[in-house]
C-alpha cells in the first residue's frame, strides 16, 4: 500500500517554497507499491528504490536559511527539500542517486515532512 508523507508547510517561509510547490501532483514523499521512494519538490523529483536506503534519522531544528527551499550540500552533495526549519528526516542512500541539482549524484536527501517518525519507521523497516 502506498504511503504519502506531505511537507510541513511553515507559512513564514512561503515566499521561498510556495512558487515551487504550486506544481501539480503530490508534493512530499511517496513510498510506492512498487517499492520506491519518490520525493517531489515542485518540478524537482528524486526517485530511488527502497532497497537503496541504508539509513534514515530525524534532524533539526535548523537555521532557516540552511533548510528552506531546494538545497545542495557542497560537502557531500546531499540534497534538501525544505519547507520549515522545525526539523526533517535525512535519508541516506547505499548508492548515490542521480543528481537532481548540480553535477554530482546525491548521497542523502533531507525532507521536512509532517510525520518525521513515520517516515523513518517506514523506510528503515
């Protein structure tokens, strides 16, 4: 059964995320019946098999300028799809996932979903 994990939408940061999240389709993380994790942030999409996930843990809170919007870490090419500074889930991959932003593949993805504990349980089960 597919499971959806929508983003926690902090209206204080709407000028940053609203233009992107107005794109059609589910905005957030979907765990599909086909065994995939699909994270969508506007027109940006990261798609990987659940078997490619090595770990996930809750992170945050963050400084807003480091967490809100689509972000790329220059240190490890990790990707962030952020809508709030309250916290998120960092999902680590066994094999880096094809680059969504920049020229390097992504070693991890941080998403600021509403049900952080649920997403961690679902991808590490």
